[in-house]
C-alpha cells in the first residue's frame, strides 16, 4: 500500500478544510468515499477526495438559465 495516497481522518479534514467532526458526519452518512481496512480506522484516498470535491461543483446562474432555455427549446417551447 502506498501511504502517500491515503490520508488519516485528521489529514483528510485538514486537506479539505473541514472540522474533523464534520468529516466523521460525512462518513457516517456515506457522503464521502472512505476505507476501513481494519474495521476501526478510517482512511481516505487523496485522489478520490479530489474527485469528490470536483464533482460537487454548483452551476452558476448563467449556466442554469442556459440549461433551462435549452430544455424549453427541446420541448418545442418558445423563449
């Protein structure tokens, strides 16, 4: 196992800028990817945390308007 790719819970919380308690809340609700190889200690893969953050992007208002306009036009509506 390459220990450079895995982070402890404290390291992951620091990396993400979260409180440790909030990170534990995310793990208890399975909202963030994690590993428990010993059944006790929680580990996180740095690359998976990066992907999780990247997939959490919120669209801008302009992007939402453009998407809504596209959907209206696809359904034969008028703007």
